[in-house]
C-alpha cells in the first residue's frame, strides 16, 4: 500500500492521545491518529475523572496543577455531556496521625498558591453528613474538579477532527521508525514525528521503558441526588497508591451530576484479565462502607475494570523515546491520565516544536527510566 504523509502520527485514541492530537493540530500540523479499538475507550472510559492536584512530589504537583488550570480554561467550551464540575474534593482523615498529614498537605498547597482549607471533625460532618461519625477531619481542595472522561476526550477529538485530524479507526500501530508508523494492515503512515499514547500497551512495544498495567475496579450506583457533595478520598489512599506490588483498596467516592455515585478504588499488579475480581470488589466496597455506612443501602447498577499505565517512579513518560529518532512517548500516567492529559499534550508538543513550556519538562523525560535500570 502506498504511504500517507503526515507531520505527526499519534498512536492511541484515549484522552492522552486525544489531547496530544488536539495540541498538534492546533499548532498547525497535519496529524493522523490510530486507534484499534473504541475511540476514547480503554482506560479513559474506565477512569473516575477526578481533576486533582497532587503533592506526592514537586514534579507530580507541577503537572497536575498545570493541567488543572488548563481544564478550568477548557471548561468554558466543554459540552454538558462532559459533566464538568468544580465542586472540589476532600481528603478525609480518620485519626490524629492522618490529621498531621492534613496539616502537612495544607502547608504544601498554601505555599504554592493552591486554595486549601482544613476541616475539623464537626466541619467535615457538616460538609458531608453521610460520612461515619468520629472521623478526625479533612482537607478541602476547592479547585479540584470532575469530568466524565469519555465525553471530554471525544470533545477534544471532535475539535481536532474539525481542524483536520485524520482518524484511522480499527487499525493498530505495530512498528515505528524515525519516519513514520507501520499499521497492522500493511499501510505505512509517513510522518516527521510519531507519538505513542497507548497507555499500558506502550510497554509491549517498548519493553525497556517498564510501563506496567495496574488493574483497578469501579462501581456506579443508581441515582441518589444529594447523598454526596464532593469527591472524597481517604488519606490512607496515599499509602495504597504508593505500593508497587501489593493489591490494595481505598475509599474514593465521587458524585456524578446525574446523582449517581462512582465508587473506587483498587490497585492490582500481575493481572491482565479484565474480568471483575469479586474478592477485590467486595474489599473495595467494604472499605467504602466503613467510611460511609449509608452506601450499604444503595443499589449498584454496573461494575467494571480498567488498566492504568504505571511506571517505577510514579511519573509519566513524556518526551523523546531513547534509541529512536522523532518517536515520542506520552504514557505511564497511572491514575492521573485524565487529570494530566491536557498538560501532557502541551509539554509534549512544546518539545516537538522546541517551544518553552509553562513547567519544567525534565522530570517526565523517558530517558530517566532507562537510567533507573542501569
């Protein structure tokens, strides 16, 4: 088959791929996007859509805060179906030890200009009456937002298509070179730049980058308007999120604009089976009920799983792929792919076009993962 010529080819039609393609097209490039399965499916369709600012490291904070501000700008154009909400989030502290972490997080965010408010036990109970009595307090982050990921991703994709993006649906990139991408139907897309935004699948094409799938479960309830006002996350979530090889669950619940509740979360390594693991699901729900006993009386309508793309140091890979010319990676976001997709698209295209970025790009460069493995 004769080659098709583009300035850039993006492999992966999830929200990170959509954000990269969107930014490339808006920068004046002729762009193709290749997605073998459902457009805006995969991990994008399986995610919670919490637009969080995080403080695990300075690099994580910079990327999440930058992207959060970009989401606020984009919110003015998002359709109603994207269900954007700026309702905020509360990190819930169960005891005095976790309240000490609340104090630390509050100092961290306040020093960096992020609004944050410490809630004592009474204020927490007033903010979310369905939490169990006896919790120590929490940290309110009013700038945190929510979005329905598939519709937000489709919006980005739609804007890119309207500006010239060509989508190759039902095809897969099987090999990349310095001058384009080979597809599984023998077509070759000639391109100056190739972007790999295939999530956990990137590790199969580039084993040396050590991107591993990390399985997660979610459950959504029927409609219960008013039961929950904001995203709630237990501070113990940070401990489970840091584990790199042990299955874990944590309380994480989100109000949807429909009145439904989205309940998480779990983390598993070593499983690539998309089927729901009932023992993990039950442990996750039991944890949620420990924090919000009233959840036990609500009706669930669907459960599902997804696979996050995890890296050893819990930071994404954004930049040139070592050993390749003109091949860029945009993967390894773990549970923050929705949150950081817009910033990822910005700083990736900044690199490609040799533009200045709003934040330092160095912490996310893929070359560091090679260095970690000697």
